[in-house]
């Protein structure tokens, strides 16, 4: 064989070997996916695909569920913003980290003073982290998490538009206000946050990115542009299913939980005596549809971008919200309306999509899940568990209940079939979700269910750390003893 042919042959062999090595390295070291982390404030299960309300219009959240796995039985670890977000971001339970209340700074609690949060962990391991809107509960807590932060804005700027009288019709409404406002959609806080995030998706990045988008709606006040409010005719709206005797089988502590807002405009008696229950329902539905619009804009931008095929999407809400169920409003309860949340995970190029998992999971499981999905080193001290097995097989056997804590000593244990509540004073509630999804019938006093209670009680926490320091009480939070009826 002539020398030039031998050289050509060796060159081809060499190229083949290099290609094989590159292919092997690529198979061994897959490119880490980007993360689009969508946090929604106070969104309950009034989402079309979750069927929490028959009239909810949320086509974009619904279509996100079609490209991933929807967890239909996902629950928060605390039914109020600060402790819920602290639990999710640190991967620890309230009874382990000492953040129980909305009026706390996360970093003031000794046990999480130096905790590495999800964005910090991703930043430490090579991700470019970006955020806008509400991810942590307080804006000062965002420091140290982001390479770029697009800012966040509260609702106070709208006071000059709505005036002190508000738009709901309630006297002295303060933050407890709801209804349409004369604001263009593009001027809403969440649309500005969304627009900033869209601008980031249009960029190129040298490292994988972790982009967090914190949408404030539907947090109070329930303000939306008129175009969303008008999608729900007032006289045609369906009120939540309730029973006038629903509180009669509650123990003293359960009844007390419903009285948290009795001294404020946001009490069931006050809203119903002013004939505003329907307006409140319409307002909440409208805010859900508005935030769904923001989600849709994000999805459209991602699909247009060069990042469409290598970005993991996670959508979650920090807790649920009562709109009169059990004569209760807002959150701060251990019932289904406060703890159940939307949770969707969509993996790029996954073969598992348009799937639902009815297995009980918690927001605390997101930290280990994201670490595994992105190929980051495992982290000690996380109290949740990775949901990757359920993403691969949504019907996999999964015998792990969700735990929710509302202030020290008050806990709910949720499995697929049951909800068990034990309050700080020992009062109990038990609901069979196979036949009682509205939790109308408390079975705790029926002797035939003692075995169920004993089985559920085994999942209650065996330790409880003291609460971290409290901040001064604000106007719309009440002095309230959560330990005794």
C-alpha cells in the first residue's frame, strides 16, 4: 500500500477513535439542564387540571402539565409564606429549622442562619443563577442567592389607584381587598417580573442557568385588570361547597383555627353579611387566570428560545388558600384547602409526559429532586426525598406521607387516603379522602378508626425546635394563641 494511502487510513482510524472517545465522554457526562423555577404565591387547587373549582380558566398551567408530571396530591410543609418557603429552599421542616411564622426572618433562626438554599447550592456548583419577583419571603433574604436579580415590588404602589376605601366594598379593607382595578395587564407587578425573565431567556449563557420567577398573584389583595375579572360573570360563579354544620364535629382547637380573622375584615361573617362572597370567589378565580397568563408568556418565550430543548421546568405554589371553606379565609389551617398546592415538573426531552401522579409528596422534596435531575452532588441534611422515581414511573408505590405544621405543636399528616390532624393540646381530626374530599366528616372520635389514627400518628414529628426570633407584629396579623382553645 502506498505511503499516502497508509497515512490516509491511519488518519481515518484516528478520527474514528476521537469520535468514539467524545461520544463516550458525552454519554458519561451529560450536559446539565437549565432550570426554570416558577414560584406562585397563594395559588390553591383552583387550577383547571387539578379540578379544585369547576370554572377555573388556567390553560397555560394545564398545558405545562401536559408536557410533564402533575402531582395531584402535593402539599406544603407550612400553610403560610415564610415557613413554607424556608422549608422548601432549605430542605428542612419547620419543626427542624425553627421558622414557624410569617413574622420571622429566615436567617434569624439559628438552625438555618448558615443554611445553603437551593439557588445557593446551584450557584456553588457552576450554575448562573437569576431571579425576579418573590422567591424568598423577604427581599433582603434574596441576597447571596443570585448572580443577577431583577428586583421585586409589592402592592403598595396600587394604593394611589384604589384609594383607602379599596375596591371590594369591605370597610377599611387594608390588604384584605379584592376586585378589578383600572390597570393595564402589562403594568401589573407579575407581568413586569415575567417580562424581565423573558429577556433573560433570549440571552446566551456560558454556564447552565437557574432562572427563578416569583409571581405574587394571587396573594392578597386580589387585584386584577378588568379583562380577567370579566371572564367570570358574578351571578354565574359557583361558590365553594360548604355545609352550615361543618364546624360542629371539630374539636375546640379546630374551631379556634377558623377564628383567626374574626377581628379583621377578612372574616366569613363580615364577607357574607356584606354580600361579597361571590365577588371574592370571582376575584380569586380572576387572579388565578391572570397568573396563568404570566405562565403562558414564560412558556412561549422558552419555546422560542435556544434553551427550549435543555431546560427543566418546575412550577409550584407555596400553600393553598381558603375562600370560605369551613367558614375560614386565607390560609393558616391544617385542612386540605390550605395545604394542597399545584406542583408540576417537566423534564426536557423526557419520555414521560402528560402524566399524573396521585402519590403524596411535599414541597420539601424539591431540593433533592432538583439536585438529582441536574446531576449535582448529593447534599447532607435534606429531610425530603427525591421524586425522580415518580417522574420515571408516576404510579410507583410510594408510602411516604406529607407533613404540614402550623405553628409549634400543630401538625397534619396526609396520605393518599387520609388526613390526620393533631393540635398542640392533643385535639384530633381524621378525614377519609376516599369518600370525603371536602373533609366534612371528622372521624377522630369514632372508636372504629383508632387503628387508623395510631398508624397515622407514627408519622408525627418526634422532635420540635424552639421558634426563632419574631419580628414586630404587622397590622394584618393578629395576636393569637396557637396552643390552647
